[in-house]
C-alpha cells in the first residue's frame, strides 16, 4: 500500500470520527433541569440537540417544540427564559451553558440539548454534542450559513453525531428563492463535512411563529423527520459508563452527577466509581432520576441524574466519568493519530512543531496536552502519529475521538483518535495553578514551559 493511500485512509478516518423531593430542584445552575414527561411507556430514548450560529433561533425552536408537544400531552412547555436563564445569558441575551429538555412524540422519547452558539463558550457546546444521536442544524434564512454554523457542524461530526436535520428558521422573513439558496448552501455544507447532504431532511419554518401558536406545522414536520431517522445503536451489554456533564450538591445526601449513559445499565443501589481529573471516588447510586422521575434503572443512551452517596460536590468535575468498579481507565499519556486541518477546512495557515501544547477536548472533558510528534513539523492537511502528555489523569480508551483547539484563535485546528493507552507519567506544572494556566493558555499560543516531564 502506497504512502499516499495510507494518508488518504487515515485522513478519512480522523475526519469522520465531545425519589426525593430534594432532587426536584434544578440540577446545575442553568445546565440541566429534570422536567416531567407525560408518558411512562418504554419508548426508545433519542438524544437530539439544536446547534448553529448565535441568534439563529436554537433556543426559540427548543421552546417551541415543548409548547407544541405540551398541547398534545407529550411534554411540559419550557419557556424561552427558563432555558436561557443564566445571569450572564440574561445580560448578554445568549445561551452559554448547555440546557437539557425532555419531551416525547407518539413513537419516541427525546432528551434535547440546546447548545450555545457563542464562540467564547464553545467548550460547553462540545460537551453538549458529545453524546448526541441526531443534531438539528438551525440556520436563519435571513443570514444563511455563518461562522459558528460551520464550526458546530465540524464539532458534531468530530464527536460522532451520525444523523442531521436542517431547520431553516425565519422562513417567513424572506422570499422563496432565498430559501432555495439557503437550502442548497446548507446541503453542500453537510456534504463537505461528511454527511449525506442530499438525503438530509430540510424543514422550513418560523420557530417564533410556532412558539406564539400561529403556525405549528414546521414543528410537526420536524418531529416527523426525527421519528423517521434510524434508531440509534445502544450497548447495554457492557459495564456501565457515563461521562459526567454537570453536578450539583444535595445537602446531607451527596452529589448528583448528570450525564448520558455511554454503555451498560445502572441500577439503584449499584456501587459506582467516579474517575478522572487525577482522582478516583467510591460511592453508591442511592437514587436515579430521569426528567423528574425516580427510576429503578437506566440504560445506555438515557440522560439521567445519579445521586452519589457521600460524595462532596467540590471533588467532582465535568469530564470525569462514572462507572461500575473497574470499568474506567484513567491515564495522562496516550498514543494518538493526529490530522491538522488545512486552511480550506478552517484550520491553521502554518504548521505546528513537535512539542506543540494546547487544549485537547475529548468526551466531556478538556485538558492541556503536549503533542510529541513522530516528525518535527506537521503542516496543515497532513497526518502524523504522536504521544500526548496531559496535565492530569483523565478517562480514556482506544478509538476515542478528540479535538484540538488553539488558544490564541479559539478555533478547531486538529482532529484525532486515541490509538493506545500508556502508563501514567509524572507531570510538574512549573508552580502554576489551573486557573492561571487557563488564563495564560487562552491568551497565547505556546505554553510549552508549563508542562515538564
């Protein structure tokens, strides 16, 4: 096999792969609210999310879906302000933290993630998409495809989102020929990034009109499109593992960790390990909630909150994983296959040298990592193998995709997959604390001095 064929295959692989009343209060400030659903039937759960550029109508669409489904007895209406309610969001009028909403159709139950569209808070969006089964790409007809439209789509593909639905919003504000052009542009964009642009369902409508009850047909068509997509594959045979997206303290009882089960089955009373960020915690799942209801067990693909007995909230961080004892491996040193995005792929204009250090995003966590590459220089559009040294031990396994984001430009510059795990290596932080390192990292490009073997 020629080197060019090997490179082509590797690039393709990398490119195509982030019962107690006490438990009724919001889980994590404006991050997750467990909202009651109307049915207790054993419907398949599908994780869906709205992605797209800021102010294109993602949160309005999310609220409109719950309003329409609430009228049919399949949801509780969640108002816009209840989703977009954070102090910073109120002040700036944008969604920052990921919000999780529950609703149903006659055929399925949906756990809906409303992802932020502001570039300063893209790490929350990566967390939100890390376990989506399907994404609804919201594009305002008045603007067309914008910067974060492309970035969200790239990130969705990177974390493994298989299915996509396009919702062209604000369709009542433009002429029909403009809608046609926006649809063509959107389909081409999906095709460029590895989705089936021709077969992807496209819904045109006005989320605001639907929210106000004027025309709900676009929401009905959207739900029909979601119901028609293939059922996601679930692995409930292996041991339980759940990446943690958020947490909250329950006074006198422990800490609720919130996330979507990646695999396995968790039952109330099971022993649980929480691992990552350089630590391992032992606990018991004393209660499990799914959108406001205490349940006996949850399965792969379900979004839930797990009350972990005796765990202090300050010891748990987003990006840690919960799992059955022995199910999770943590380390700070891995082998990876790395592809540096070209300028045409919205990546870098110049290459990076071995020892390049920046933030690596994987599953629901992000960590500073140093990339020791097999070759001295990696140019945009090229692939290499590398060894990555992280600041702390994090949950990892072979085959996991990751994204590398450049601190100075706050853009995605590389994609990769974990090829092998290695033993822990001691890391000295040169006397700096995490917050100071974060401040430095996001202001400059080279932080090599902050990581030493």
